[in-house]
C-alpha cells in the first residue's frame, strides 16, 4: 500500500500515498551528526579562547557528549524507522485479512442486521 519511493519523489507526493521518511533517515542522521560536530567544535574553540585548561576540559566533555549525541540520534532514528516498518506490516496484514475475512456481502449483512 505505502511504498517508499526516492526521497525527492516522496517529498513531492501531495497525495501522501508513499512514505518519504524511510528514505530520509540516512540524510537526517547525517545532518544531526554534522550539527552536533559543528556545535562541539564551536564550543571547544570558544573554551580555548577563555583559557587552555578550560579548553581541554571542554574538549573531553565534548567528546563524551558527542558520543552520547551519536547514540541518542541513532536510537531515535531507529525507533522512527521501526514505527514506519510496523505501519507497513500492519497495513499489509490488515488489508489482506479484511479482504479474506470480510467479503463484501458479509459486511453489508452485518451492518444491515441491527
């Protein structure tokens, strides 16, 4: 039902019949890691301008913080990817089971028999 197309095709799909997010996960991961790296480098540079000891302490803190940032981004994006995989599996199984269990005549009989 919902199939993942290319990232740009998914973004331009105004009918929302395909998921764009699964194709964008790599891009989002790279953007978040790059943003964290830029912030860390800027923080270390500003700390070294204050004092060399403060810069070294900040460098150690930024390395630990960046590791935690990588871990957080990875887990968050994997959860997001898993949600979309679950949605795909649910849509596929729900569509198949409804067609098999509830034929057109059975549904009208159930609705009309109040």
